[in-house]
C-alpha cells in the first residue's frame, strides 16, 4: 500500500467509498497473490473484495456482487510507456 491509497475503495459513484481521483490514477488489486481486474470494491484492513456475480443485475440495474475474503494487496499501476526501443 504505497502512494497513500485508501484502505477502502469502490468504483460505484453512489458508494460513500467512491474516490474518482484515486481510481483515475490507476489502482491494481492482488487477492490471495493473484492479479484481479474485476474488483468492484475492496477493503484492505478487513481483508475482502467484491466482484460481480455473473451477469445478474439487482432491481436498480447494478450488478450483483459477492464478497471474497482473504489477503488483499493494492498498488498504483504504472503508466504505460509508449517509447519502447
């Protein structure tokens, strides 16, 4: 957890844990040592992530999520470098 990433972050704009600035900088999540790209929300201190449960939607049109528990590690994604030689 470097660069002052929040302990808890959500990509849902209606969530109180939504932070557009942190998301815009690029956040990567490792769950149980494996890179995850489908994380809707995470909490490092409590050790869980929320991921979509298939294509199911709730009555408000938002995806249904499931909570997975285990070690969570977050990091800043490095910007892509287009000038490779």
